[in-house]
C-alpha cells in the first residue's frame, strides 16, 4: 500500500494558555494544488510551520510519505520543499551560487547537484539568469528563484506561503501558472487568505478559522457551498413586481433596469420551471434566465462566521 504524501492527525498547538489550532486532521494523497485558506490569525501559519518542522506541535502527529515528522525530522524533510512568505534569498549571490548552496544544505550528493540545478531552473524559467546576481532580478523572477530552491531536491511535497504576495498583476499570473506546472508531478500546498488565489490555482481546499477546520473539499464544492438563492432574468415585457411575487418561492423582486430583474427565492432551483411557465403563459418575453451563485467572499464570510 502506497504511503499518503501528507497525513495530519489531531494536530493542536498552544501558545502560552491559548490554543492556536485544535484537532486539525487532513490528508493529501495525490499531486495537485491544495489550498490552506483562512483569514489572518486563523491558524494557517501555525499549521504550516508545524508541517515544515519549523515549530513543534503540542499534540498530534504529521506524517510525510509515511514518516513521522517529529520522530524522524531529517528523513521526513527530504520529501518537503518550502518557500516562506519572505523568500530566504541571498541577493548578493548569483542564481547558480544560491541554488547550489540550497541543494548542499539539503544534503544532496555533490554529483547530483548540477543536474538538479538545471532541472529546477528550467522548470521555473530562470535558466537565462544563471550567472546574474539575485538582487538584479525583478520581484517576479526573485520569486521564481525562491520556488526553484523549494523544488531543487525534487520533493514529493512543496509548501508555498502567500506565493504571490507583493507581486504585480502580470507577475501574479506568471507565478500562478508556474505553481500549476510544478503541481503536475508533486503535491503543492499554498497558504493564503486571498480568495482569487484559491480560485485560480487550487484543486482542493481546507479552510481554518479560529484554529479549527471549518471546510474541506474540492474547489467546486467550495464554490457551491451555499445554494443559489437568486435568479437573474431579462424580460422585454416584464410584469409588475407584485405579479412576480405571486410565483411560488419568490421572496423578493429587485428591478435592476426596465428589462433586467433579479428574483430572490427560497427553496430549490425548480423555481426556474415555474418562472418560465408563467413567462410563456403571460407573454413576458423572457430572453434570459440564470442562477446566481454566492460570491467566494460570501462563502468565506459564512464559513468563518462573519456573515452578520
């Protein structure tokens, strides 16, 4: 039986008298991008730092490729690559000098390092900057160097903390594309509080709030967590709001323009059939009708208990 890439069991950590996280459980079984989502102070950094062995947990266990991280940290960390929020770059070094240094401190055999450097540089699109000092690279390319050091030893599991923080829009697009590329042959965990980041790159999400797991599932499950509660319609012979309110399930009518009307409803989406039937019978000239899903921000607020 193959080992799980990551297995976290009953993970808890206490700072002084307060629990930062409590009884966190999850598994990563396959390659792809796994999002660790939560607002600032939710417990993401604590969870991530424990998984990286930067912090020792109060309770629980972390297994990397079947190896208990607390009992055998050196062996387990051979399978982990890590890019913290502020990349640990030695900017006075060239890209090659820095990557060789990173491979060396990971105890890679000397004869394997040159090939590993070329592989990481090619994957991250920085081969042409091999002899350039890191300080002379743009923010986006410095981030690529940071990702290259995280994958130079070809780990099974890579952790990226807020990987697009501080980048401009074009650089963000490039780094997101790179994350998807490196996730083709390894599991990648990104920690973020930015919802568009999750939507753009993640296959699977776990959300932590107040130190506890509040959601775990696919990105599609996260997007549809809250059932649609409104219909957006276009009618060129729209009736009065009072007439629309007579349709079973409609609880509020919002007239956006003369022809665009939002119908808020309670119940399931069988209301579409009722609206269409009434529109045909009464010649409302219905041109479009679609369900409106809740925005990611509303889902986030709901799960974090901030949807007052």
